[in-house]
C-alpha cells in the first residue's frame, strides 16, 4: 500500500543535490513577503513572453514589485563563449545524470567553478552580475554554479534552500532558450488569502540574465524547461549566518 503524502511532495521534492532543497523557514519567508507587498494584483496566470527589453515592458512594474528582473543580451557572445569554454573541461568528464523521474532536476550535470580562476571575459561577466545584486544581499559566493541541462533535462518547481544561499539568486542562460515558470508557494498564497497559486511563465533567451530576490525568491517556486541543451551560470549570495 502506498503511504499518503502531502499533495505538493512530488513537485517540491528535496533532491540529493543540496542546492535544490526546499526552503524551510516560514518565518523568514513571511518576513520577506511582509516587507515587499505587491503594489498591483497579479492575474491568476500571467504568461510573459519576451520580445524586447522587459525592464521597459508591460509587465516590468509587476516583476519589479516581486523582486524579479530579466535582462536581455546581458552577456556578449564573447563572454558567453568564455563561460561555456571555462565549464567545458569539468562538465565533459561527467555523465548526464538521469535521476528518478520525479526528482527536482533530471538530465543534467553540474560543476562549481571558483570565480577567481575564470578567464578574463567570463570573470568580467560574473562581476557585472554581482554588481546587480541588491544592496540588501550578503556578499556574493565566489563559487560559480554551472548547470548543464540536456535536451531532455528539466528542473521541477522548487525554492532554493536557505541553508546554501541568501536572498538573491541570479542565473545566466546560455546556448539554448528555456521557459522559466514562477509558481506561488502555498504559504505565500495563504498569506494573501488566495485560493489559487499565481504563476508567471517567461521565455529566457540565450545570453539573458534573470535575478530573483524577495518574493520571487522566497514566495514562488521556480522551474526550468529548456528547448535544447542549455547551460546556466547561477550566482548566489552567502546564506545568512546561523545565530
Ligand atoms: C538552481 C536553479 C535555475 C537555472 O540551480 O537551483 O533553479 O536557471 N537553476 O538554471
Ligand atoms: Mn533553484
């Protein structure tokens, strides 16, 4: 007989990889939500398709209210090539892992690269991402997390663990476009008295950067479906010090 599990368990399952654990501090998430209430209500399901610079687009105000930003053409082709080349020697030694079908991430391989050992163009791109971290962020982690998703790979909805990162998660998309979905967490939905989780889907073109802080970081799960082999370069700030 199957044991009954809460309905969200399969979507938000904690994988073996420590980066994909679900955040587990409701008080922190509640504080973050209270600190930055959205100015305008979000429709139950909003599909944002990017056709220009979203910082000026029709949804820019809503996205900003939730601490989310998308920056098109953030890295040059030369910087993208430099990042891809820096990760290649490490990644090519690894097989793509094909985890159980309901793991948080599947069809992937990943590496942690020390930022100080990156070639100049890649290092310059990383420094420009760090420069966009909000003033409230703690110091940037010096390890650069590279995720290589195969064409058949995907990242299921999850909230990054608060044990391994602070309030800012930034990711560069390289090689292929991907669909990013932001899906409201049950606690955030309950806090605003909603009956349905809100959801935003965005297209991430290659060489774009997205940054999640505040509500988009803690109150929404994020998920990625690539449309081809995709490399992402994920940069985080340090987790809050344990009291
Ligand atoms: C992660 C993650 C998203 C991306 O590493 O936790 O969600 O764009 N990555 O690769
Ligand atoms: Mn994540």
